[in-house]
């Protein structure tokens, strides 16, 4: 399956489509549900910090980019109801349908909305949201600048974005960048803290802060990477990936920034 560079707009669409197909397939295979049920994979500390930074108040409008099956959006709904609104967008129809079902179950349908939308083409007016969040999604988007430009556009002045995602401490080996499974685990498209911060600043964000959670999540990420490296059944690739893993190439971070 093709993976594309951000400098080719057509390729960007193909990249997003290919990710969408893989993620849909995972929802089909209940892959995502399986991982959600594995407490090890719940980004507990980063999520806790995300909520602290968001400082949600009743009545706020919040956007969740790549909301998946809506777990965080439902938690946000509880904090911003009865007059607020949390909108989750995702490329996956199955994710959106699961989120809609959860909203019904948790009785927060009146404050939630879930839309099948690409993060790089948001269908909202300028200056619309008080907060934007994203969890493990930016690493899946090839045109990260476009994603951050869109987030900035829909945020109100003084609004805040809080995201957490996989980051790299070393350049990713080619075998990792080119593997769909590693890509879909938010690793193959991850970038360094410096690059992520630079893109956010270039997009127009101010007061960009970073909280490093690498020590908390590296073991978990390494497990996913090593399992896949074994599955590749290619000794050269395996050794290349293991070198990256041993040198602590992968990490995890929370990014907080504001719009002026
Ligand atoms: C690793 S999952 C994270 C889901 C959710 N944020 C969570 O933490 O449970 C990544 C999600 O991002 C979505 N995604 C990937 N690229 C996207 C894009 N360009 N626009 C919107 N959603 C996207 C996928 O469909 C998937 O549901």
C-alpha cells in the first residue's frame, strides 16, 4: 500500500485514504476494541494531564480531532454539559458510528456530535471552538502543517489546543516508515518534539509547551514495534528496528499551545 509525502497534494489524499482503509479494517477486526480493553494501552497519565490543561467549563465548545470511538469526547461531554458542545471528527465511519452509539448509552447525545471529516479539511467556521484536542492522530496525518493550520483557524482567540502523540528521538529507519502496521500504530508517521513544535509555531500557535511522557510509554510502544519487527520475517529490517528500539528512538509527548 502506498504512503505519500506531504509535498504532493494528490498523494496527501491517497495517504489519508490508505490510512482510513487500514483503520476501518482494524475496526472490522475489533482490533481497536481489543486494544481499548487492554488497560496497558490506555494513555492514562497523558489523558489525565490533557484534562487538567483543558480546564473545561460548562458551555465550552470543544473539537476532538480523530475522535475514534469517542471515549474522550464522552468524558468531555460530561464536563461541558448542559450548554456546551463537543464535536468529534474522524475519517472512519465505524469509529463515528461507535461514538454515536456511546453518546446515546451515556445520555450525552444533546451535547455531542460526531462527523466523518478529514482533519485537514474541517467543515467549521473560523474562531468557533474554545478548545481543540487530539490524541494519537497527528502522527497519522502526512500534512501536519495543514492539520495545525486548520486547528488554528477553527479555534477562538485565546483558545487552547492540547494534543498528545507518539514522537521520535531518533530518525525512523526506512523499514519502520514504510510499514503500514507501524504507521497505523502512530509510530511510522511520528516526528520529533522539535519538528512538531516548529510546525505548530509556523502554523501560528503561541506559548507552545511540551510535556515529555516518553519514559511512561516507551515500553508499551516498543512492544508494538518489536512484535511487528518479528512479524516482518526479515533479519536486516529486524536488526535495524532493534537498533532504533535499543537506542530509545521512540517517545510520547503532550503539546499545549494557544491562539493569540
Ligand atoms: C490511534 S486512533 C486514536 C483514536 C482516539 N483519538 C483515541 O485516542 O482513542 C487514530 C484515529 O485517527 C483517525 N484519523 C487518522 N487520520 C485522520 C484524519 N486525517 N482526519 C481525521 N481522523 C483521522 C483514525 O481514523 C483513528 O480513528
